[in-house]
């Protein structure tokens, strides 16, 4: 099934809104499915990956920021079927990462991470897996490295990036480095290279991205704060071939593209590779489909999902949009 998933983040009854994707990239609403939990009820959930698919797109995980719970769905031909709902062990979970049969949740209200087993399709806490972050971390995203051996967390409040080595599903002690630029936000991987957006506190025209090499679970800067000339950068999505990364600029409704070198270095390709509503605030979450053919981005203020076909040269060609979403909509996962 080729689909896009977002969450309504409704304060009373959180739901997954699903869209079927046609061969040309166009989207058709295919249903809403209750998570069993509650969202925050506020627009602009401040995190990337509040909705995540496993590698085979057979399982869907959703954070419920209002009820402090994590939901597990099994993906079906008809949509998704809820198979698990557990407390995250912290307050205001806003991001989730999955690798194999292990998932980790990032709790923002009580900064820290906690692990869960997905063995045999069941969602169960991993006892003793919780790890604390700095009290003022204001974390944005958690994700596994491609090999599953490292967890990465960006910390906006401390302008730092924290990694955890993972063994047998359990995160080790945190290793923290200073971010190359202020307000590290969303990120994605290109092989062993980590690409991180930097919002610089929302300063107009100051948005940037940096890259780091990940060796033995430790980060080392490669390209520091390569500006995209836009404002309020949020999320990052790397193409499946690892050659380009797209970043969303909430401040003016644009998407910028960077070329990624073989050594992980960054070079701005196009400051405005695409836009949802040029000059208008709202573009946030984004995801590239599993086949690498399409990029989708959520414009929360427009309450719409926009799509583009990804060219071999990194160019983006619009394929349309889908509407009917609430102002609280957040997160995005694509199969």
C-alpha cells in the first residue's frame, strides 16, 4: 500500500488521517483511525517524526502528546488497525524512532527517552531503557542511525546533539556535542552522515543546515551552518540515493534543497526548490516515499498536504495537494 499518514493531534480524540497515493503522486483520503489517545490540541506540534513507519511499512507508530501514550497500528489493505497503546513513561511524547523490533520515544515535557519492544507485533515497554536528557533540553527529534546502533536526539534548548549507543535494544549513556549552529531541529541520515537543520531562534533569513559524520557512535562536524537564506527551518528529508536533502522553511512556506557530497559535505542547491504557499507561514513536516519518487510536505496553516515528484537532479515538480485536515495536524510518514 502506497500511503501518506498524518495525525490530527486532537485534544479529545487523536486520529491518524490516511491518504492513498496513486502512481502519479496524487493523494486520495482513505480514512481516519483513532489512536486511542489524545493529542495536545495545539497547532504546530514542535517535533519531527511524531508519526513513523517501520522499514517494511507494516507497522505504524504514533505519539499522543496529550495523554502521554504511544500507539501501535498494523498496516492493512483497508487502512490501519490499532494493536497497542502504552504509556511512554514521561510527559508530552512528541517523536518516535523505530528500527527492527525496537522503538524509542522522545518525551518533551519531561525530557528523556524510553524504549519499547515490537516483537511479534506487540508493543511492550523495555524495562530499564529510560534515559534522561538535560532539564532544559527542549528536544525536537529522535531517530536511529541506519544501522540501528545509535540513537540521535536534537536539543533546541541547549543547542546540542546527543547520541546513545544501542546494544540489544538498550540505549547506553548519553554523549553530547555542541551544535554547529543555534536551535538544531529536524534531521535525517545520508549513510553515515547526519544532516541537521538549524532555526537560529527563528531569526529572519538565518535558517541553515549542518552535517556531521557518525563514527563509532560519535559525531564530528563536516559542514557547519550552510545558510539557505530563508527563515524558521524545521524538518529534513534525504533522498533515497543520499544525494540531496530537502528542508522545510516554516517562516515563508518554502522548501530548500542541498546537495550532499560523498564525504557528507553540504552545498545549497536551491534556496526555493519548491513552496506550498510562497511567502506564507505553515510548511512543516515532510517525508519521501519508500520508492524515492515523491516528496510530501504538510502545510499545517493551510491544512493541506502538498506533493512533488523528485527528479534525478533533485528538482521538484508539483503533483498536487490534498486538504480537509484540522489546524492541529502534525507529523508525517510515507510508504
